[in-house]
C-alpha cells in the first residue's frame, strides 16, 4: 500500500524530532549543527526547512513534544492517587523526578529559555502546566480539601514556584539533593493551602 504525502510528511517530521531530541539531550542546542540532525534523521536539509523553517523551529517542536509527554506522566500520577491530595503529591514527585532526567534538564530547563526566549518558554510551560494545575486545584476545591482562593491566580503562582524549583534542580551541582529540598519546601507550601 502506497504511503500518502501526509504520511510521508508525518514520518519526516517524526524522524527530525526524534533525531534532534537525542542530539540536543546529549550535547545541547548550540553544539548540534542542523546538518548533523538531518543526517541522523535520514532526510535532506531541505526537509528540515520545509517543515520547521529553521533549527530553532525544530527545537521548539522538540520542547513541545517533551512537555506533552511530561504532562501525560503527571496527569497519570495524579489520576493514580487514592484521593486528590495523594494525587497532587504523586504528581509533584513525578515532575521533580523528571527534572533529574538529562533530556528534561538540558532541553526544557536549560536550553529552552535561552534558545526560545523567556516569554516563549513561559508560554509553552503555561500551555502544558497551567491547565493541569488549574484542574488539580479545582478538583481539590470541589472536594473541600483547600481553602477558597481564586484558582487561576493560585495556579499561576503554583506553576511559577514549581518551574523555579525545576530550574534550581537543572542548575544544581547536586540535583538529587536540590530535588529533595525543593520537594520539602513545595510540599509544605501546598499543605498550607489545605483546610484544617
């Protein structure tokens, strides 16, 4: 059966993203030339420019794919909790564990703000993380677990705190120790939202 143009296009894009992700995770955005990505993907340089305009456009696609995957992992951790509070604790743990992974540390937390710019990076983080946090907080509020606060404002502040914790882990000389410290602080902060 012949592949359609749409199938070929999707295959080319997937090959470019997979090759770029592996190379960016291993060496960082600046150290990987576009020609190396296209060779690793088995496509022409023209294919890169056709689908992504430039290496930065491909990098953004890699960041967005990584963020989608992280969001799915975090949602699954939350859903697996016996109750919303347990789910939130598990979701936070999954996110902080992900911050120890080299691909997340290098691509999402180190290179993305520098390559895409702070505003674009925050936009991507908000697109994937903010909606999830709003959902978690709304569920907790509906279950009577947290005090009545404006959920959108609380979610934005929570996202900011969690992303700052992630950046601290990424920049740390001892990421595992920093991960444990930020979890302790964030867990205490989130616990302060609970009804007593």
